[in-house]
C-alpha cells in the first residue's frame, strides 16, 4: 500500500487554496477485520488536485473492479478513506462543520452510474428535480422552480411534457439518466463527478449528454470527473485521464498522450481492444491475455500476472509512478531508465484545462 | 409426432438456397393504453449460412423486439401480427409451442444480454449445461453420464474455460467467465443460428474482445449464422459481415459491412456513421439532432423525416446529395412510408431518394 507516491506527497496546506478538491495519498481498503482475511485495496495511494481555475475534464478509466467508482465515491464524501485525506477548499472533509458540509454537498454533485437505483419508485420524477431546488433555495416561486427544471431538462434533450408528472418506471434508462444530469445542472456546482453517465444511453443521445457536460465545463467552469470504461468518449471529451487497474493508477496525463501513445502495458492492451468503427481495421486475432481474479497478496504491480513484459521485480514491489513526458506518467518499471523523475501528485502531469 | 411434422415442413426446403434465415414482412405489435405500438413493422431480410449479421438501432427502434420474435421469445403484450420467419426452410411461426421449444437451443440459440442474470445461481455450471442438452435430446439419443461429463468439459474448453469451471457456481465466476458459460450453453447443440443480444454490454473492452473473438471462432467452426443485436457501431465493424439498421420499427438499411461504412445510403445510417467518435481526431463528437419518435403516433410518411438532413436540407449534407435531392419529391417524405428496396445486389434501403433507381 505504501507506494512512492505516498511517501513523497506534499502536505495539503501548501497548495490547498489553489485546489477546490484535493486528494492526499488516499487509500481505500474493503474487507479485512478479525474474521475476514480477504481484503481488497480498491484505491491505492492516490494524490490528486482539482484546480479552482481552468479545472478541465478529467476522465477516470478502467474495467469493472479497477476502483474507479470507489474513487468517485471518495471524492463525493460518500465513503471515508482508509488512509490519507480529502480536502475541500483546504479543509479536511471528514471534519467539516454542518454549514461547510452542506456547501460541500452542493458544490460537488454526483451523476450516478445506475439510473434505476437512485429513484424512489413511489415518487414522481418531479421529486428528484424539485427537491434540490427547494433544499438549496434556488427559486423564489413555484413557477420559477418549474422554469428552472424545464430549462435543465431541455439542456439534456428531454421534453418536459414527456417527463414531468411521470413515475420512474414509465421512463427509459436513458431518460432517467438524463434527468440525473439535469438534476446536477440545476445546482450549478463546482465539481461534477459523473460515474458512467452514458453507459445506458444510445450513441446519438450520448453525444447530447456528453455535449452538455462539456458545455458545463467550458462555459461555467465546472470541473468534471468523468468515470468511464469507454476510452473513446474519454478521449473525446476530457483533457486529462487517469487509467486505473485493480486500485492502482497505472497511467495518467494528457488524454492525447495516454490514448494515442500509451506507455503502460495495460493501457496498451485497453487501447488495442477498443472496437474501432472501421471494418478494415479489425482486432488482432491473437487472444489477449486472460483476465485474472484480483490477487491482493501480490505486493508488486497488480498487472504483472497478465503482463507480457513482467520481470522478477514486478511482482516483488510496486513500481513508482514514473514521469515519461511533460504530461504523462506510467506506473511501470519499463520506464525506470527513461524516467524524468517520480510523480508525486497525479495532477502534476495534467495539462491545464482549456 | 414432432419428428413427423418437422419432416413435413422440411419438404419445403429449397436445397439450392444458402439462406439460413429468411424473414419476410415480420410485424410485432403491442397494445398499450395509449394505443397500438408497431414495434417491428414489415421487416424483411435474409441471412446466409455462416454469415454474421449486426443489427443496430436506438433503444426503442425495435431491434431487440425483432430478435426475440425470431425465437418467439417476445414478451406479452407483444404479438406477432404478421409475416414469416424461416430457419433453414422451417417456418418457425407455424410451429406449435412444443416444437418451438425443441427448436430453440437445438437450431436457434440465444446468448442473452446479461449472462450475470441468465445463469441460475443455485446450480453448478455443469448442471446448467447438461440441462439444456437433456431437454433437447430424445430419450434414446441421450448420452450416458461419462459421455455428458466429457461433453461439458469439451464445451467449456471450446469457450476458453478450464474444465473445473463445471463444478463452480455462477457467483464464483467473473462477468467474462459467465458470458463464456452462456456461450458454451448456446453452442452445446451446434445450432444453425446464434442470436446474441448485446452479449458484452456489461463487460470492459479487453474482455469484450476476448468474448467476441471466441464467439467468432465457435461460429466459424460450426458454420452457424449469427445475429448480433447492439448499438455499438465499433463492435459491428469488428464483428459483422452484414449490417441491418433499424429506425422506429423499420429496417431502413441492410448491406455488407464494408459497403455500409464506406458508402451508407440511408440518411440515418449516414448520420450514424459520420457521428461516430474515434480516438484519432478530437472534437468530431456530434449526435443526431432530435429525438427518436414515439411509436404510438409515428410521424406520417417516412418516420425519419423530422430528423432527416436531406428532407430538412441540412447544409452539411447538401454537397453530397445535391443531385439526388434535386430529383426528390420531398412531399413524399411526409406522406408515403418508403419501402425497403434492393438498389444493388444485397444493398437494401428504405428512402424515397432511391425509389427512382429501384
């Protein structure tokens, strides 16, 4: 668990004011305890700052079980870190007072993965849109509240006549998800953490939703954490990317660098496996290495058991995050000799948002 | 009795035809409080032996309803309101329930959307594979236990799993492994046709690639045809030989995959392909304007006309279609539902722009 990133991370106090949200050596471990010997390190020593100015869009990519959703939940304050700390406007979120906590809850908004789980089936969908308006006093009158809601519905491509007044089961998964985006838009937060916001939506609507998320970032300067398993949409909308594998950040940096010139063997495998929309560019017939179960007893690189380049040291000790370019870093011993130094906070290799 | 009837049906088989699946004017409707929904309206296409067909469309376009109706697994209140489905000459819509049940898995097998939910959590993998074989094999042909056991291991190996997976329960398997078990079950009786409904939608790209390559290998080895239902054009480009595009209950285009990507004919397909994001160029991320129509009251004439770049004379599309649009009587678009016509061999399109040349 104690990686190089952890040992050298800077204290939050030095740059806490430049960042809206800051993760300092955050680790989340599930399981363990007296009776359970199996532990899962869902997030392993992540340091990351989200700047106040030009925050851009950060994609967090990885397969299921990579820890990307856990990272999202940590950022939202839904679960506390096992080790490390998360700072909001310079204060540790575990010690926020009531007012600051409320502020944090409004400023950092989620768009969750499963639009089936977040609704109470007994309430009409109006409830999920109206309650934030009421709770945070966004409108002075009922009609103003309604106008706000209608406007945000239209931004995500929904007709209010076909959504308001309905129950969740009367809407499709895509519609429900867009309502969640609309809900996040209502509060005009500083950070949106969107966990697979388009995985249950059609390609044509995907562009609409991602387009509106992009607009929020570009026009309103809202930072967006876009959690996804889809590297293509990550490439299209984000400025920077974090690639995770079994809890570790294996590669990170400017999205063009990471996707078009991946340096970690896992990222290379991911990029190679993207189903390219071109029938003349088909996948290699060689079977990619088989998935393995998470073996958390391995103290070294998590990808080593599947890695075609694995060396003896890979399974012995976790490599540090080597800087391989101005805006790119990889957690892999292959880069030990050409490394430009070790990266402390992931955001050190980020290109600033446009 | 079953065999006798199957033989009668087999008389109609045209032995010169290499078509395995022939769908003609298939209609699947369902009644709702708001009125009758024509979820699948007059869909026709043919699939050759060993051919892999992709079927794409937005949710609500009818692609899953259509695929399920081919196996007569459509859920009520959906009813097949007309048309024919022939599998190797056998008219599936004329079979009785028991015959249809026998035909499923043996001749036409399904790889379901979420294998996570299709496997029974309280039975070992072995029992679930054997179950399928038992229920589709008549008494005297039923292999004995050791042979069955061997068969299970063979099947698991064929999908890239170790034989010891047979003794595991579904919860002990990863998502990819469960989907492989589903593939093993679907191919256990060497069907003529495999129907796969978004088989990899819940899996990550690396596992998706492995599963699709495994499916391809099995299908080629068995010379089975595949209908892959989905919405990922990238996956279709990787896997399919021919592609069908559905829009609002209609099949609007059907063509070989290479041709449809290089030269899509229907404006909807054109938009679909030009709006595909890739990892080469940034900022090519656009959608198709407008929303899919409600099927209770579909737009009059061509169902795509409210969003059609040709009908609406969209600037971006003008150049390419200037000549052909000049000849187009756009009043047809709002009044007459276009037919699916074969404008070139194996190139079918339902659009008034091409009616002339048909």
